[in-house]
């Protein structure tokens, strides 16, 4: 009997072969997700919008469009753009989907939400769906040059909600040793300092184990164009490094964008996927991630040979000035079961961050 949960790569590929996932390149499939890309049909619109349950995107384009955008020109910081998705999704009854921005999208302060025809919320695709998908794209800091086939979003498909609850998490944590310190020693569940008792694992921020502990994005107008399908951009043109503070804390300015990493090194066993979940506002008014999905095998390998990897944090404070301290709770992970073990795990499908150690900017800042 097949288990319930998130669909692994081999089932996603089978859906492509059966015609339910159309126009997906073979290399767009990850261990439990598939990439979504843009076409050259893109519009500058008046602002973010939600559909009614009776509306398609085509129904509302004329009313919200300022002009059709030419991809030879960059997207303006702070503008909202509506981009048609290249791939088509035709889901059967019993299968539904959620989407997340890809890591390389979130790390550059690019906000992306998916609109699905006749779906009155973002980033969700209901069962029995047949219609168009569109992306709402907004680059918050940088002039952004996109091109057709640029992949900004990941799609995940499910047949049931199999996120772990508290008792299950205790059992699986003990079995798989989900968190490690940088020195390779595992954390026991009882060593975790804070819990929401909802099956999640709360992680803390690293402000003290490296000389460069983070980056702050340069304000609007201070950077050249970020070309999304190119590597070799100079870090100093887009980000300012943050050195390890002598007093153990950093002040985050309201509305500014920062990159940090977690103190704990997490891992995702091959029968699970994970996602960064929203933190309680009792811990402060900030956003700790804009991507947040983690494929099976992250920091784990195929057979558990790896001892975790730190997660990168994409932080924006909504307080006037927010002081964060080394080891402060900053994000939490929710684990979910897969229907079956994936045929490929993280690192075997062309992943960009398989050797991530500490704070790491996106692939765009790697040498060519």
C-alpha cells in the first residue's frame, strides 16, 4: 500500500509522461519539487492582486496593467510585474500543490507569488485544477534583468498533509539526529532551548562563528543590473558584508534586507522534505525567509553520511530598529513525509548549495 504525503521526483516525472505536467524540461525536476519558469509575456501592473474564485488572470489583465514589459529592459525595484508561467499543470482529483520561491530568488530579495486561475489565494493549486499559472514578481532592491525560461519558483505536489506533529517529531528526531553543531556533534531533542510544541524545530541565528556573519543589501539605486541567468556578479556591487560583532549583537534597520545563516546545521532524511514556517510575532516583527523549501537529502546525503548544513536566512525587519543577538531564535522547520523515497536526493540534481557552509549568497555571485 502506497503511503501518503509529498510526491517524490519519480512520481513527478511520471505525471509529466502522462500529460498532467506539460512543458517541464527534464532538468527542472528536483527530489520532491519541480521548477516553474517565465515566458516573454510580462506586464507591469498597478500592484499585487488576488483573484476571485470566478476569475482567470486573463479576465483581469486589462484592468490592472500599466504597460506590457519588454524583457530587454530590467524590472524596476519596487514595481510589480505579472509574468505568464511557461509550464502547464493539469492536476487529477486527490492531488494538490503549493509553491515557494527558489533559493536563488529569495536570496536576492525577489518576491514571487503564484496566481492560479480561479484560485482566490497565492501559491496554492487545488486538486482537479486545469488553467493558467502566472507569477507576481517584485524585485525589492535591485534592477532585475529576466529572460524567458528563468526559473523563479518551485512547485510541490501532495495527496495529503503529512507534516509531523510533536510526538512524531520526537520519535523521528531521535532516530535521525536532525540537528548538528558546526563541530559535527549532534544536538539531542532535550538540548533545544525553545519549542512551539507543534512538531516544528526552532533554529537560532549565527552571529559569532565566522568573521563575516552576514550581508546587507545595498539600497535602491546603488547597484547595477542583476542579470538573473548570469553568474560572476561582484558581491560588493550588491551587498555589504557584516563582520562578526564584538558585542554579540547586530541592529537591523527597518525595511532593509539582510542575509544571515543558522547556528544549527540541519538535515533532511530522504523520506522527508522540510519547509521554513512562519515564526510567532511574539519573537519580534520580522520575516526570516522568502524561499524556505528544503528537498530530501539536504545535509543528509543518500545514506545519512552528512552531518547537516546551515540554512541561509533572508531577513527583513518591520520594527524601527531590531536588535538580534547571537543564538537568538530566528526561524523554524516543519518536516513532512514523502509518499516514497525519491530516486534522486539533494545534490544529485544540479543543486547550487550542496556545499553551503555559513552565510552564502546566491549562485549569481560565484566565479564564472
